[in-house]
């Protein structure tokens, strides 16, 4: 079955760079049509899409955050990495990774707090 | 960006009664390939979102048949035929027809 799990720091300081890793199983990112995306959710607020990477290395970003985001994949490790630069307290949120643009499978999420 | 607007934002429902949530997009969600990439997600308290419905009306694996989706173009509806206690949570519509992917604000379903 398909599973995804997010990992990374739970606390980052303002201006630092956040690096999150999504480790998945049950599918391959070398299979045509497959993608992995990142979505975040500030406490008590709605979902916000961040980025998506496809099997062919096509990358899509939220326009409002594009200058701060980088998404990469390591097919051999079944991992997708998201980096977000210049973190701010407003970036405090639970960060999720999900399978494909259809969001049919989600990780449990990881809460990232931005505070000095 | 395509704006997704859900109504109502909160829906108190009696157990066993039906519930309905509407989602309107700021432009047509019909993709050039002919599909409409409109999905519905459920987020129970303390849980990650879960896919309920994809491409307007297709129930995802394991989703009870009391959930149904309908609509076309810019107007879509999620219906629950008989609300159960486990349906409490927040429901989101989302579109993947055009990047950036966008979500509705969420509709909180609660039991009266």
C-alpha cells in the first residue's frame, strides 16, 4: 500500500531555511504520471498548496512562495525534499506531503514552529 | 489563480439527516483533456486530510456510499445522505485543473 511520511525540524528560527523530507513507499517516482506534492496548514486554518514534482522532474510551485521554495526528488531513496528559505513566524504550520496532484494519499504531517 | 468558494462555512446537522456542501470555482474546471479535476477532502479532528471524491463524482477506495459528489463547470456539491458521528470534521474542495492547485476555505460539519 502507499504510505508517505514527513520528517524535519519541529522548530526553526526566523530567517533560517527549512528542509523537509517526504519518504514514501508503495509507488515509484520514476513511473510515468506520478508526482508528490507538499501542502501546509497553519493552526486552525485552511490548506495551502506549496509545490509538486513529477516523475519527469517537472516542478510546479505556488506563485506566492515560488522565490522561497525548492522541490527535489531522489528516486533511488523514494524521497522528495522541500526547502523553504527565509522562514517567518507566519510559516508556522503542519506540513504535509501527498501522492500526486489528486492527493489520494497523505502523510501524517509534521508541525513546524518558527520562533526565536 | 482559481478561487474556490465553499458554502456554508459551518453546517450543524442532526445525526441521520442529510448534509450538503457547495463549492464554486472562479472559472471553469474543465481541463483541455476533457476531465474536471475537482476533488473533495475530509479532515477529521487531529487527522490529515483524506480523499473522498475525485473528478467530481468518483468515490475513492473505502469511502462509504453515503458520500456523493456532483456538479459541472464551476458549481459542485458534496452530499452526505445520512450523517454519522464519524463524519464530523472539515471538508475541503480542491481543484487540480490548473496550477496553482487551490483549496476552498473549508466547511466545518458538526452535530447539532
